[in-house]
């Protein structure tokens, strides 16, 4: 049973993926109310109110995943979560339309002075000439940050007859062409835009991205919008540029400090502001809750999540392609680890085959996490697996090969230890499942399952029979047995599976067989 703390207000319909699961217990309390239960919590769902700090994580030793019902994760200490192997997920798609629509509404309101005119009229005034606006048609919109929201804004701007230029250091030429936008460096975008809207995450690189220096390079009378994150615009510099007339006006949905009561920008007539409403629609609130609830359920079902902040993001299409290999590589990592009980210097993995033509980073991390789970006393998963390897001085390498040895896909792992090496290769066959097809250079074919025994021995008549007799004498039933050899009379291996773990005493009896040179009990 997984215990999930819903620390902020989320409507029941948004939690349906979890509330309908038999192995999930939902606890809807604040962190303070759940103080006596924090040590048993496996997951926490938050919105923006709850701050998930390193100190809070220390008091939640069972915590495995943090879910933010929204896009921004400023209230979560991502480095601390990563260090502790805690997955952090958000809902990058859930409020895309909501935020894009809000931004466009703010843009239209800013250009047509709608909030000011509304307030004036309600105050008993009729000042039509005071609120002459500016049309959007024919204006150049500069979008800083061209992710999902930026793309939706671009679509709407084109319908309004605007020219769209964008700045995003990660934007590919193909996507810019597909979206019919002109991609420019920031220093070239700023002087060309009539209106600038920012849609980047808040990072060390983007904090204060639009400052006095940058605003001076803009057209005189430029309009500025920020419906992304407080801090991307330098608020003091923006105030100064508005007062000086360099900036004609600004529309702000976010601030560095919220609520921004007493903020000097709010004193300016040509600044309109809303209280962080970008994601505040009924549809968006439901969408983000359902999305992260489903992600948490997916995580506890043992599958890779698609919206992790501290793991590679996976599209739905790639997720479906990754899934068959996800458990296979974890099992391969675990088998390699249990067969190499010595210091490790290097782990390298090679991917081959057309069905593996995607970013395999998550598979490598899954493999490394499988390798370490039985070797370290800390929580290890895809989030911190490479960090754990680095801390232990283990080099991790990944490469792509065109030689899949006749398989539709082939994943090969080489582990270099202080005294010896181990190799293991696996494949996934549709309608047949995961198979280990090579172990230490021996061709073999077995399904990685719960209780295995790997034996390396001299290829002589009677060895296999003797192993079977010893197990039979001890009332141990062999579920499956696979054998492999390189040449007659040389080295050979056998891999046996059982319904229950093999006892230590029986392993010792088997090792007394003089032809057996190596043995490893494997639990998956």
C-alpha cells in the first residue's frame, strides 16, 4: 500500500486515477496536519502553496516522488530531491492553453487599455479619447522562450495578423520552420519587436534576462508581458524604463514576491496586473491534477514517467517504445551486479537495432539503478543513478551500434571490475517478452525472472545431471534450465530458475561439485 499525501487543495475528480487504485491510500492534509504521518509517506502532491524543502524531505525517509499539479516547480528543492533519488514530476501540458489564452487576453487588454477604461467608466467617467488603443494586426510579436505555451501564443498571434519572431536557444530549425516563425538571437529580436512576451522557465540563466540594458535596445514605446515566472523581468529596471517612456506599458501576471502588495509597478497607470491567474481555469486545474495523479500511479506501477523534472522528458510516443525495454535493462543491471561482487571501474552499454532509435538516456539510467539497488544502502533510481556511480568512481558509457547480430533489438552491457569482466546481452521480442541471449560470451536464451542460479562449469558429461540430482535430493523443483557453451569440453554455463530462493546451505553443497568454477544466486 502506497501512502500519498495531497498537501494542497485538489478536487476529487482530479485525483480519480489514484482514488480508484486498490494499492493507494490518499491522505488529504497539509504538511502540518500530517506531521505525525510524514515518515510513512511515499508520495506528495502539491500545488504552489506547499514548499517542499530539503528539511521537509529529511523528515520523509520513504518519499519516492513529488508531484506538482502545475508547471512551475519553484516551491520544490529539485537538487535536494535529485540527491535523495526522489522523482519530481509536474504537468507541463495541463495549463498550456489556459496560460496562452490568458497571455493573449492580457496583450489585448494592454494595447486597448481595457482595465483602465473599465475602472474609469465604473467611476462615473466617460473619457473615450483618453483610452485610444493600438491594434495588434501588423505588429511584430517577440516571444522569448518558445515551448508549448510560446507555440500556442504564436498560433493565435498569426490569426490576428501579427508577425512573430522568437528567441529560444533550444529551438530547432525544423520546428521554427514548421511553426512559421523567424528564430533570432535575443539581441536581434529585441530591437525588432513591438510587443515582447516572455515564456521561459526561471533559472540562473533567465533570472533578470530582460533588464535595463536589454530594454534600452528595444524600440521606444515597446510593450512588455510576463505571464511566465516572476524574476525573468528585472522589476526595478522595468519600472524605470516605463517612467522614462522607453517602455509604453506592461502586463504582469507574476512577480518576484507574491502577493506584490505595495509594489511600485502597480502604481503606474500603464501597467495592468493579475494575481497569477495564468493557470486558473476550471479546465486547467482539472487537467494538471489528473495529469500528475496519473504520473504518480504510473510511477508506482513500475513504469517510466513522462513529465519528470529531474529525468529525461519522454513523449507519449517514445514512452510506448521505451516501455518494453525499461524492465529488461533494470533486470540486466541487477544480474550483472549480483554476478560481480567486487569493486567496479566501468559500466558500458551498447544499443543496436531499429526499435532502439530514440534517446536511450533513460534506459541507461534505469540499467545503472538496477545495478546499484542491491549494492548500496540508499535509495537509487533513474534520478540519482549516475550521481551514485560518479560518487563511487565508476565510469558509465553509452554508445549506439549498427550490429544487432540478427535481433530486431539488442542491448549489451559490459562491466569491468577490479579483477574480471562480465558481459550480458538482452533483447525484447514482441509477444515473447524479455530474453537474456548472451552471458559472459556464452550464447543462451532465458527469461529473467525472480529466482535464478547462474553456474559456470567445465563441459563434462554428468555435470548437469549431478546438479539436478542434488537439487532433487533436497526437494527443490527446477522451473526452467538453460545451458550454453563455447566449445565441447571447454567452459559452459547453466541458468536455472526456481519458484523460491535457493537456500545458502544448498548453494554450498552445489559448490562442492569440482567441475563448477563459479556460481551466483540471483534475485530479481
